[in-house]
C-alpha cells in the first residue's frame, strides 16, 4: 500500500487506508493479509466465476439480478456455494466507507492442494470480494462523458459467454489490441454477427429505433442492458433485439456500449469510420438522462 496520509497519492491512486478491507472466506481483512493458495483452481485454471456490482450511496444496485446471475454462473459451472451475499457484501461496503463503490466478487472452485484437472465435489470454494471507487456519472452529466472509438475483432471466446467466468484472456487481448491501435474499445464479431464489447453490451440506433443483439450464450446478459430495455419500453423508445452485422453497425446513427461500471457510453467511431455524424447521439442523450436519473433516485431514496 502507499502508506501516505492523503486521500489521493501523487501517483493518482486513491489511498486505500480505510478502503482496503477485503472479504475472503468468511473474514473481513486488510488487503495485505488476504492470502489464497497457489493451488487454488481459480489461479491455476481460471476455474471460477465473478460478479461486478455497483453500490450507490452504499446501496447495492439491482442486487437481486446480480445474485441471480451469479447463481446462474455457479450452477452452470457446477460450483456449489450458497451464501448470504447481501449480508456479506453490505458489510464489506460499510467497512469500506459506503458511498459509490463497485464490488468485485469471485467464487473459485477452491484448492485441492495439488494441480489436477479433475476435481472433487467436496472442495471448499474460495470466496473473495473487494471494492473500488466509481464515479457518480449523474453529477457529471452527458456533456462530460468521453465518447469511445472502437475496433471490431473476431470473437474467439468459448460458446458460454452467458457465464460470467474469470477466463478473460480473449477479452484482455482484444482490449490491448484496441489500445495498440489508439482506440478504447473492442467489439466482438462471431459468425458475421456482432456480439458484445470486451466487457460491455452493444446497442445501436437507426432512425430513432434502438437495436441490441438477442440474449443468447454468445453474450453476457448485462444488468445494465436489461435496465436500458426497460427504460426504453417505459419511455416510448422503440427497440428490437436482432442480429447485427458489420454493415448494419457501420450504417447506424448511433452506437453505444453498456456496463455496470461504465453506464452507457457512446461509440463515435468504429474501425476508423465515423458513426452517424461522429457526435454523441440524441437518443443516447435521452437514454443517458433516463438511466442516470433512475440510478440517482435509487441512490437518494426518492
Ligand atoms: N463486465 N458483457 C461482458 C463480456 C461483460 O464483461 C460485462 C460486464 C457486460 C455488461 O454487464 P453488466 O451491465 O451487468 O455490467 C457485458 C464487468 C463490468 C467486468 O467484467 O468488470
């Protein structure tokens, strides 16, 4: 840790001082004291699943949906682990000072004290959770949101992208490729259809109508994606879940990506070609406002 008494270190990192309590297997510990076996299957095989849950003003956002998705991932990879997630995560957030935090939760299959591909059902899963700060995008407003440029790359992931697995090597590599090419996001394409972004869902707008790929095992069922569709429905924005090919993507008036940590972010350029007029779109602005208003009301208990 930085060991400095300031809220912000000169290096730009938040001082973790009171922000570094993590949860590991039933205990709340300072980060430095949390240790996991080198034989943990999460470490050796990526044999684990995770969730990322935003807390606004100390309150979990769409907690039940996140827990349902975690249970879906756990069941799909046959890790048995039932916990009082609400209580664990709320205590962790409180111990880290509440406010606007993103909680990372990971459940691995555990450690058998050796490396072996086969596993025994009696293994005790490893449960780890930690927090990091998130920005309050409601206060910032649409004008402050930095639009993204993206590349499209082949989706080389497995066929169970609905499971929130920690095997993220393809996601990491495409994002790095994007960075090497001077842009900030990578969109996956599989069988000539766009699936999602490196860690986000994909939307486009054409003539005022919102389009997003259908839910399938090719994409993660994003909690933010669901909320966007609910808000669109409620506020009269027409939408359709459809296949999106490359031509349709480039011909869109607007492209956005969404995730719990970033909210809804406009993409103004794909593979060097401008989307629409290359500005943040009018439908994005409307949805951004609806989305951040919705969050803000929850945060402030209105
Ligand atoms: N990722 N698709 C992928 C591949 C993702 O990794 C994510 C989120 C999403 C959006 O899901 P949600 O709206 O529920 O955050 C879609 C998280 C934030 C992460 O990996 O850190």
